[in-house]
C-alpha cells in the first residue's frame, strides 16, 4: 500500500469541537431518549463551546504569566477538562435556556479539582439568568417587575397596603433627569394586572444595596481604588471610576428576581442538577480557601521566643471565585479580583450591559 493510500484510509482525528458536541449529544440522548437535537439546542451547545474555549485560553495565558514557583503545573486546556461532567452540566443549563453568548446570562469559570486532577467548569448565573430561571420555575410570577434606583433629587412615595389602600403601589417622579443627585436607595415592584392585591413593593436603602456588594468586588465595576503597577513593581494606588450606578441597579434587579418563589411542581431534573452544581461549586470555593490559607497565618498563644523568625512579606493574590490559592510574587504586575456574577462582563464585550 502506498503512502497516499495509507493516508486515505487513516482515520481523521475529530476536532475538539466535534468531540465536545459528541459528548453533549450523547448526554442529551441519555436524558431525554434517542432523539435528535433541535437547531436551537445545537446552537446553544456550540455557544457553550465557543465561550468556554475563549475562557480556557484566557485562563491559560494568565497561568503562564505567573512565575514558575507559583504556577499550577496543570495547563488549562481542553485535554485537562472533565468532559463527562461538563457535558452533563451543559445539557442541564442548555435545556433551561441559559445562553453564554447572551449578555449576563451565565459565565463559565474553570477551577481545578484536586481529587480528579482535572479542571471542572463552574457556571455562574448573571442577573438575566436569574430572571430566566424565575420566570420558568416561579410559583406566582408577576406580570411585570419594575426595578429603579432612587436619587436624592427624585420624588418617591411608597404606598403600602392598608385600610385605605387595597393594594401596594408607589409614586415616583424624576424631577431633574440630568441632575438627580446621589443614590439614596432603590426599590423593586412586583405587579399583577388581574390581581393587584398581590402587588409587592420592596425598598432598599443604599446601605442595604452596598451590603450585598462582594467583599472583593472589582474596582473596574464598582469603582474605587486598585493597585498601580509600573515595571512589574507595585507603586501605589489609582482611582477607578467603574460603573457604580449600574452595579447598584443590578443588585436590586437580582434581589427582585430572587424574591420570586420557586414552584416545587415545576422542578425538573435540570433544576435539581443546577442546584447540585451550585452546591458543588460553593464547596470547591471553601476547599480552595482552606488550601490557600492553611498554615499561613498561625495564631500563637504561647509566650514569644527570644528570637522570632521574620515573617515572609505578604504577596499580592490573584483571587477568583474558582481559585483563591494562586499567589503572585511581588514582581508580577497582574491582579485579578473575586468573581461575582455581575462583576463578569458579557462575553465578547466590555463593561456592564446597558
């Protein structure tokens, strides 16, 4: 047999995209029977592949930027992803309707599973994803959900249900659209057209809104100060304007849709799978936190010795919700922040979605 004939009969290796789709299709068939995926389901699966491929490449670039001493030896590539678990998770989220190509639906975060030696993928719901889930699984979904921030120059009067008012409501007027003053709070309103007695008004002060701000929220989104680096050295702080108003609004928006009760009769296998993934991801965060900080800050209640060892200088950390154990040496100029669902920009865009 000639070389050309050998090449002709050699089985062509499937691409990573083809292997991913094969896994997803097989998992989908095992859940719903041997049926073909619809065009919509295929598109969603392709969107997950495209989004995750970009995330893996970005994460691997960050891994390689670290000095070898602090770099995890396992490359963040498709070959090191737990494909069986990924396929099950993608099917569950796709059947619910989460689309990673849509702004603020869902974000994908790789984190290392030390038990398997592979990277699992965490799925973090954005505020639009929360809305989608509430509408699909809600017990008594409102006809309309209003979310507003209230500024010092606005007029806002809540109307609570009492003997003189058969249902809740509010009066809200923007006195000066171009000079509304400072944010003093926000509110959300669940309204029911045919049953207005079910209307629900919930108000939040600015202190209550900021209480929900992540402990390590990104200054690029919430505003504030971040470390300034020059030539690989930390030289101080710099102020970042961020998108404070938008983040406050998103916080109220998330509260509005999280307040919709889930109907147990609507819960299906996909929803149960989703809740299990959330639980697994939260547990992995705790394990990473323990592994990152164990044996570092020891509280010694014994009398101090005559000569104490000089503590190592604190190094800047790169922290994400998926891994808080990656520590950067002082010479590295890159800093990341804890990932919160609404800290994550829409896939392929910059800044919060307007």
